């Protein structure tokens, strides 16, 4: 196995640019199935890619998905391909990115997440993939 490399935190805008420019890059959404269904998620269809969805935690109990690493490995993604991880606000995706770096992947955490941080009023409209106007859709 190659040396692990957690490449660090990036913004959703930087991730979109990298995903569009690097043909071999992969976006992994680690939110829960409930979030994918009720909130929506990134849409990479305009760059002829699909988002990989693998829960880091299982809804509704939010317990750690013990098969997460094996689920990613089962995709048979070449280790030289950069992996970009996204969740709601950048916390779970950072843990996932760090865990996959241990498997020899170069990984990036989308630190502002899909919905971004809370505003003082308690809304997630400040930053993140959706607030930046990047392509997304609801199912």
C-alpha cells in the first residue's frame, strides 16, 4: 500500500473545479440516505460524472457505518484517483477523508459541506455547495 495522504480541506468551489478538470476524480457524499432524499445533493451530470453515496453514519441512530471503508474499496477505484468527500458541513466528510487516506488514497475534505455552517438565525445558507450555486438537485 502506498503512503497515505490526506490532502486537506478545500472549499466546495475548489472541489467543483477539480472534479470538472480532473477526469479521474471522484466525489463521495457521506451523508445519510435521509439527507440525500430530503435535502438533495451535488449534481455532476453536467460534467458526465455521478456522485458516489456511502453513509459515514447510519440513519436514524447515527452510528458509524462499520462497512464504510469496505464499501469504498468495493468500488475498485484506483488509488491514484483523487477522492473528494462531502457531508452537510464538513465534519463527517473530514473523518471519512482521513480514514480513506489510510488506505493509500489522496483525499480531500470539502470543508464547507453541502449546506455549510449555521447562520446566527440557525439556517444553513451562508456557504457550502448549495449556497455557492453549484449544481445540485433534489430527488
